[in-house]
């Protein structure tokens, strides 16, 4: 099978994505509508900018499944949003979505496009309402829960954001990226909660779980290093006892990890991150991640020297 249908655009550089998109014309003639659906997703990526090929995919899908197919309607909306010249055109798209939903309120792809469009128009409160309404009808929609979580984070509603991610983990308990994201939110929320230590301890556990599920997950190790550092500082500064249950408002009933355990976890994360920077040439698609890791390691070294 050609790699054009299997490689994610997120794994490619701009030059690689452009090269693949330029092959689309001949490739589309040889493959089924299913492959065209994959390609439409690929070509809608901003890196390719191949609007003609994306439109060709869309028309072929409409021929195969019909213009009233909900998924085709959602993809057409995505394409038209991408082609919009200004906010007035996007507002017109929003009006069209409202008209479609007035005729069929169960059209989930259009509901999702409407929520996404509201967010892109900086109408976050309305986007939250739209997602809440969508989730009332489809409570296991992982994408909607994830989007709602991010909107709550933007507004500083960390408890609500945590709830959304926990709902995702009920459906996908092995989603290591969601465990890591929950760890990040708990880490951020520690600055605003009365139970700082409890929040940081739960953050450390979530990062550990993400690593357990995906060994070598650098985002998990990065979060583990940062969260364990901060938890150690909080324990030492507050002269707190470890291996006891937090007395704050944390929902976790697990004891706070010992200082020895936290130091071991921190050292493990530091070693893995340092090794990743040695193996990376710093020029690939992971260059921003490597730069952030190097900065963290350098900051940690300077702090230890002080």
C-alpha cells in the first residue's frame, strides 16, 4: 500500500506534506471513496493547502454517499470554513449550521462543526453551551469531552476540565495522552486550589500512569519531572508528612508519595529526557519538543546548583 494513505500529516514536515499532496491527483483516480475520505482529512491540513484536491475528494464522497449524508455535510462544512475569507463568511456558515439543525437537531457532525466554529470566532461561552447540549444527547463522545475540557481550561474552570477528562477515561481508560493531559491540568490547578499538595500528588500519579501505558512517552516524562519537582518543594517548604492522605479538597484518597519515591521518579524522568535529547538531531519535526526539554533540564541544573 502506498504511504500516502497511511502517514499522518502531523508526522510530516511542510516539504513532505506538500510533496504528498502533489501526488493526490493521480492517486485519487485509483482508489475508493474510503481512501478519499482519508485523503480529505489529510489535504484539509493547513500544511498542504491543496484546496482543489480536497474539493475533488468532497465531490466524490458526495457522489458515493449523497449530499444529505451527515458525515459528508460535516466535511463540506469543514471545507467551506477553510475557504472562508473573513469572519463575515464564517458567520454565514454559522447561520447555515443553525438552519440545518433546525430541520434535524440530531445531526452530530454539524453540531460539532458549529461548536468548533463558535470557538474559532472567540465565542467560547456559546461553544461551551453547544458542547454541553451535544454531550447530553451523546454522552460518550470523546472528541466533544476533550474540546469541552480545553474550553474550561481557557476560562480557568479546572474542576470542570478534570471532570471532562475523567469522562473520557471511563470510555478509554488506556488513553495515555488523556492521563498526561489530566496531569497537566491538575498541575496548573495546584496554584489555585486549597489542596496544593493533593493536586500535585494526583498530577504525579497521572503522569506515571501515562508512562506506564506508553513507555517512552516524553510528554509524560516531562510532566513527571516538573510535577515531582514542585511537589518536593511544597513538601519541604510546608514540612509535611508523606505517606498520609491529603487533608484538602482533593478527590483522591491515596497517600502523598514519600520524598524518596518522588526523588526516584524525578531522577528517572530526568535521565529519560536527557537521553532523548542526545538521540535527537534537533532538526526534525520534534525540534520544538527537544528545545523545551533542553530548557527544562538546564533550568533544573541551575536550580540544583543554587
